[in-house]
C-alpha cells in the first residue's frame, strides 16, 4: 500500500509546525498538498526538497485522503465538506466550530466520511471517553491563560473587557462549553473537546481566567463518574500564536502515526 496523502489547510503557527514534523518523516504519511489563501504566492518555508502542491483552502480534496484543518474557524465548512462528501477523513482542531456546525457530522455519517478530533492542548480524553461508557455525574474545566491569549474573543469584545489592564488573576467567564464555543471560538477548543468526549456541551461547566501572572496556558479538568474520579491538569507552552499551545501540533502527529502503526496505544 502507498503512503496516505495528507493535506494541511492553513499555514499559520500550527500548520507550519505540522508541516515541519511531517517533513522530518512519519511512516506511511506523505504531505501532498497545502491549502492557503493565495496559492500563487505560497509562504516561504524550508521544505528540504520538492515542496508539496499549493492550492486553495477549499481545493485540497482531489489531492489527498486526509486533511488537517489549521485555519480560522469560520472556514471549517468549506475545508471539511468536500472531504466528507468524498468519504474521506478530516482532522479538526477547531472543535468549537464543529460544535456550531453539527451538519458536518451528519454529512460524514451520510457519506461514510470521518471527523477526527485530536487531543490538542488538553489531556485525558481517553479516560473521559472510557468513563462516558458508564455514567458521568459531572465535568468541570478551569482554563487559565495570559490575558493576550483571549484577545479578539467575541465575548471579551462584547463585554468590553480590558485584558491588558488586568493586574491579577480574573475570572472573565463562567458557563457551559456550548456558551464557550460562541464566546471564545478560537481560544478554548480544549473545553469543547472535553465536552464531546464526555457529557456534552450543555452539561460541561467551565471557568475562564485571564491571569497576567503566568506565561503558559493552564487547563484543569475534574470528572466525577461511577467508574473513576479524574483530576487532571496541563500547562502548555504557547506557540507564536498565544491562543495555541505547542503540544497541539504534536497531538496531530501522534494521531497520524496511529493511522498506519502496527501498534496503537490509547482509545
């Protein structure tokens, strides 16, 4: 069997990191195409050899079997829909956008496509998925980021929160994962991913803290179930984009390796 042809949709901090890791080599995986806004002026990058094909964000499907969505959340449907209609796989990092577009899940079901949500910048999704096979009583996520990690969020702008004026840790939001998907669509995909693994977006509670005393992204998850009580936390080093942790791209690499691996560890 030949290599699985993979495409990257978007070439910001995460897309570049994924491209670099694939360039270094993953058994059974070939980076076939990169989707950008202007294929005629592709971004500079040291490919170490022949570059992949550059195409538009919605023109990747003919060139690969799997697409990795690394673009702004508003572009998710245009990237994912062609792949799902063709019965192919879509790796989605913008889980908040997926929550707001459930028709993509129906499209995948209708055409035998598949949507894959990697662990990203959170932890414990395997354990939460296992606990959800039984009965989960409650799930709570507490997320803390430096104030700049929430800049541009619709909730912050709507409520006129001056993030740069904060001098101490401040809780700027408390609510459900569904509300987070609306108010922080590019900032807190981790909370939505936890909700999809567990009890759903309306039953997953969240606190959001802007904390000027830290320089990392911190997420703590508490789960109470009939099979286990889970208490987990992670501190992520941000990328050049303060909203995203470096481990996000690495979780995509781990998912790609599992697709063709003779040994697959984890759910």
